[in-house]
């Protein structure tokens, strides 16, 4: 998966900051500026704000202990939700926006599954796992084509910033996850 290999979807290496005057190797056009900050929401278990061009996305992660599924008793999960205001306009435009938002939500959910090893979210097999609820809020959206990348960047940084709380197992011992 690209995040595990340190490669961003635009084929840039994550270990190097994206230069502000970079040129897209595919289109030859100037790339947009990018910035991301972690730990921006103190009440969240993990958070980030990403800005690409004129698009700003805030991501917050809340880790909640829950029962594992019967099919995967030793694996937790990441659940992604997208809060994106729909622009006003004609009804046909809103239907298109809703379809695009639904497709983006599905892409983000699939991507999240590859960013976190589900087995690392196990508290105690067959008893408890973490459900990391990652909520993405689109704060500032301009029509510069950066929404998908801004959401992916905010989600990746927020999940990387997530610190799971210490929990007590049924045997009474505390463990930090």
C-alpha cells in the first residue's frame, strides 16, 4: 500500500516535504502548495489539519473500545466519515455533488483500511478492539481540485498522530496500546 511504502498518491516520497514551487511530473503544471499539522485538536486521540492549495480539511480521530466482529475477532477497524457542506444551486447540481461526496467517502474508507494494520487495534482477542472514528471536516473548499488529496493527507496525518489510551484487560493488568 502506498502509505506503508511512504509514497503519496501523486508519487511523491512522504519523507521529503513538498516544495512550494514543485512541478507536477505528469502534467508539467506548477503543483499547489501543501501543508499539514498534527495534534491540532486537544480533545481528540489524533488530529490534523491539511491545506492543499485553497482547500483545507480538519481530521479528528476518536478511539472507542468496542466488541470485535465474529469474522475478525482480533482486528479493530477505522471508520471514516466526511463532513462536507454542499454548495447551493440547482437540484441537478446537488445530486451530482452528493454522488461525488459518496464516492469520495468510499475511497477514504478503503484507503483508511490500508493505512492502519487492523491487528494493531486489538485490545484483547475476541473481547475488545479499538474502533478509530476518523471524521473529516472540509473547512474551506475552492474549486482547485485538491479535495481528495487534502482529505487523504489530513486522514493520514491524523491516524499517524493517534495515541490509543491505556486500557485494563480482563486479567486486571493495564496495557498501553
